[in-house]
């Protein structure tokens, strides 16, 4: 069970990096300077061996745990991070980083382009999941951390975990990819494309140059609605909404009569307040293009990787079905990596990685304990 | 998890495994055997198990375990990538027994197989005299609940190994009182074999 006391009040911090020669993207393009928003919880030990990086999903941010001052809503993975929780901040130093290309404090299409002092908009270069983690590596350097104890995250966060394994195998002792895939299936790309088309079809989008003007709110809101459908399952929707109608509506006039319609509209409209439409385009493109194995045989993917790996999937997740997690496991087996895999029984669909706390806590907590202490854990006879 | 609670079949397997070896336990259950192997023999252990709740028990013990089907569990491992593959009380439950055994011998330098003996005296009496599907200590399931798909005897297994070019390096037999030294196919409830391919 989740322990009562959380992390308390936290604040997002920002780090700007100006590497000599600029920050080179995997596409070959460069950004002269990059800023990452991040939060930290717990304390880095003297040997700097207890650092954990948490990576977030498509529309997440650096605020993974605790509360921002004056806010009643905790971070997006609060139940997993804190004293006594899965990522125990009494033992570990937890860093959660926002991604490059995002709109929550990190460099992205809504940032100011130093060349013309205007928002980049579509002048922002195409970024990849690899770029996101290469940028995070600069943040880790900044802390003087040579090797992370683990990198953990779900969905797009899981892709970042995989990219860490591939781009920086010497810098992580373990990896926890959750509800994720080595590459998107056509179905996943298709849903993202519907979202992108909805944004670009909005007359306010204006080829991305909407900053200072009305936002492409309808388009972004529809994109979010499509997303929400894919994050749930048939069962979870039935349980949550059934065919219940909202009161005081006139169902014949195409107003949101059913609960589920109201829910989607509410979340769509709310999303516009906190997310940038161009970021949605760039980031969904980055995850659609993620395919680290490419044409190479699967057995070569984790060449040079020595980390212990824990892969987690959820039964009702049809957006990132378990077979995709099993493909990660297969790649691990081919290299003889120490691997743990669990397909957790859940009806929540893709959202399960945010909601199934008890099972994930059991898995993550003990896995981290072993990675941190080695097999001596076994000799201590466990808990 | 104290030493004294080690079951006789686990004790025999512990004796068969060399220290510091790498071990793949196919159908590792809640991980007792792997845990003992790591503690007593400092092996590098990996388990595969189909039951989700058993996975959590394994992870709590600090074990590496993959949630998955035993029939396809070995497929992706490279040849001879483990010193030992252990199939303790699982072989009779896989669908494609021959494929799993062949794959175990491919992936493991040696394979340890333990299974209930269907030709144990008590089972024979139940079947031949009483005319009932046997229920014994090593075959504890009624016909309608049994997960066992294959019913084999110690003799069956030994002749299979002989016909398939499989070398039996060690053999141990057990009944409820301990080791069995004579007439194992009649008197043993289970057999444990250390096998390898003689190629």
C-alpha cells in the first residue's frame, strides 16, 4: 500500500546547457543551447550511486511527485515516489526530467528562437527520443553522476528508458521500461496521425504560427480526446461511464449527452490550457519514428548492454499490447541479460502504469533493492 | 527460507549444480530452488514462470524472473548460454515436451529434469486394481484438476534418452521416505536426472 506521507512541497528547476559546438541532434541539426525542466526528490549519496531518473509519457512533465506550492494536485507518479514508496526517496535520489521538444519548461517549439527572438514554431528542428535522452545525459553530468541506479518510465517514458540502454549503456545499472515498445505499430502511428491532423486542420493552427494569436484549441482538444480513448480499455470505460447520460441535456441536439462524451470534452478542453499544439506534433512524431533496432537483427539491439532489466506490461493495454513488451524481453534473452518481466493483470488499459500502484510497487521496490545492494540482499534473508 | 526446509528434490538438484554456474529454471514457481541455488552455490539465476502471483514472490526474493509460457520460454536464448537448464516438475506440464527438452539441451550445457513417476507402485495399484486414475503424493491431482499433460515413467524417460542420443550423467530417485536405490521405476515417486547431449 502507498505509505501516507508523501514528498511534500516541491518546485520545478531548470538547467541550461550550451555544449561547445552546440547540442547536436540525431538528425544532424543542432541547437546552440538547450534547457531542461526537472525536479529532484531525496538526497544524492556521497558516492553518487543512488540516483534514479524518471522519464515521463507524451504529455507529462517534470512534476512527478509531491505538490507545487498552492496546488491540490500531486505530481503524475506521486504514489510511486516518496518516503517508503516504490522509488523510496529515503534511500534514493530521484530526478524527473521534462523532455526536449516539450512545452513544460524545456526547449521546444514554443521556446524563443535566439536567431529572431520569436517562438521557433515549425522552425524548431525535428527531435528524436534519442535526443531527449542525450539531453538528459547532460543533466546527469551536471549532478556529477557517472552511473544511474536505474532509469524508469512508462509509455514514451519507457521509450526513453530503451534509448538510455542503447545510447548510454555504460551509464545505467538497470532499466525499467513500462507499457512501452521498441517501435510503434501502424495502429499506434495511426492514432497519433489522427491527433496531428486534427491540430493541423484547425484554422487557428496557421502552419504553427499561432503564438500571440488564438490557439488551435479545437484541434488540440480533439487530439487529446483520441488519445484518451486509447489510454483506456473497453472494460474501464464501461465501468467508469456505462451508458449514463448527464442530466439536463437534450440528447437530440448533439450536445455531450453521455458521460463519456462529457469526460472526453472536459479533458480535451483542459489539455489546451496546459499543452502546446506544436509540441504535440513534434513529440508524437518522435515516438512514431522511434525504432532503435531498425533493420538490424533484434539480437544486436542490446549489444554492449550490461544492465539488469525489468519490463512491465499490463493485460488490457491495447495501445501498447504485451506482445511489444515481450519483444523487449526477447531482445534481452538474446543477449543473456538478467531480465524480469511481468504482465500485470489489469483492466485499466494503457493508463494502468499510472494506476496499478500496488503491483508496480512490489516489483520496482524489490528490483531496486537488489540492483542497489547486489545479491547480498539474498543473504540478508530479505524482508 | 531456512536451510532445514529444503525439500529432498531441491537438495538433490543443489548437489548436482556446480558453484558459480549460470542457471535457467524453467517453471521456477515462487523461486525457492533458485533462491537456494544463489545462496548456496552463488549461481547466476534466471527463472521463467507462467503464474503472475508467483512472479511477485520471486521478485520479492530478489530473483530475475520472466513471466511467460514455458513452451516458448527458451526460444530466444542462444545455444549453450546457460550451464544448467532446470525442468523440475514442469516437463510433464508443457504442451510440446520434445521441443522443450530439445531446446533445453540446446540452451543449457546440462539439463536437470525432475518429474513424477507414473509407474510408481501406488499409482499402478490404483490404476490396475482399483481402475482409477492415480492420485499420489507426487501426482496429487484428480483427473479433472491435473495440470499434467504427459504421463511418463522413469523407464519411459530413460529409454527416450537412450533413443535420442541423450547422455544420463546422474540419476536420483525419491519416494516419501527418501532416496530409492532399488527398482526405481516401481518404488520411486519421482526421478531427477542430470542429462546432456553426447554429441
